[in-house]
C-alpha cells in the first residue's frame, strides 16, 4: 500500500498524477493532508496508525516550498519514504533543495516526476510482475514507434 501525504490541498493535483500511475499497477493507496509545519501532532497520529499495521508500505510525500514533510515522515517510520515535490517556476527550482539535503538518519529519496514516484513505490513494494509488465510494454512501444518511423 502507498500512503500519500500532502502538505496542503494545493498539492492534490500532483497527487492525482501519482495515483493514476498507481492504479495502472493496481496498487492500493490512501491520501491524507497533514503538514509537518502546521499540523505535526496530527501527522504523527496518522503515521502511528499506519506503522502499527502489518501491511507493507511506502510513503510518498508531496509538499512544495519548504518541504519538511518527507524528512519528518522518514524520521518516524520504518518503511521507505519518497519525496515528490510539485514543480514550480516561482523559486527557479531552488525550492527542491529542501527535499534533497536531509539530516543524519533520515533517508527519504526524492523523485521529481509523478510517474517515476509511483514506479519507485511499486519497486519498493517488490511487485516484480507488475514492473516487468510495465517495462515490457514500454519496450514494445519503442520498437513499434521505430518500425513505424522507418517504414
């Protein structure tokens, strides 16, 4: 299962792009809005609920600007965490730096594209057959595109 945390409702469109790809892999997901800055107690409560379960999890954290969400979550959990910050032209890409540098003991990865965040989560969950089907489909499309181009 993939748990998607949004820093605010404004991140929902980015999350929907990830969800579309998770659906292609038939992966269950749940979305929550919980800010590391504004609602840390609520976020901790949600994390505790998921961490007590037995289901394999991957967390995907979506927050722009000063993205403390992924690092905050990663420091609390035993499961993998992926940062997937929404793109923004407002800060010339510099807002991504808050997703990249983490303190010692915090190891969330950052993936910039929604489709790649979903694929990384699927790989982390060990869904090899789904990944294999996806890769085969991509390869077949490339070969077909080349053959059509060179007719």
